[in-house]
């Protein structure tokens, strides 16, 4: 299934957290403290929303950008074994390197 976001929505592939293991090989539960932004990669963008005068406002992010977003932002989607988050561009906190 191919997803094409509309307007000012952005599809983000969340970075997978690396599992922490004890010396004995037990996998520890993931620790993402409250308030810590999630990292992800933009995989698809809409074309931007329209201003009141009818002109299109261009998107500030593009495919391939690494971004930070609130863990509770947007809608979580699972397709082809991957977890994506669909957010409005305004929900993205920052573009990282």
C-alpha cells in the first residue's frame, strides 16, 4: 500500500529504539521518558496547505529530513511491518541532522 499525505500532512518513519540487554541476555523494556521527543525520517509529504488568498504555502520539510516530534503527535499507522506516524507539519518540533 502506498500512502500519499494530503495538504500539510507528513508521513514519518519512526526510528527503532535499540534493545537494551543485560549481561545475561535479558531484553529490558524500552525507556522513553515523558517529554522526550521521538526521532524519525520523513518518507512522504503533502503539497502544502492553501492560504486564505488561494496561494499554496510550501512545505518546510522534505522527504529524507530527520525530524523530532512529540511522542503523542499524529496518528500511528502500521503497514508492511513498519510503524509510521502521520502528522500535520506544525506538529513537527525540529529538523535535525
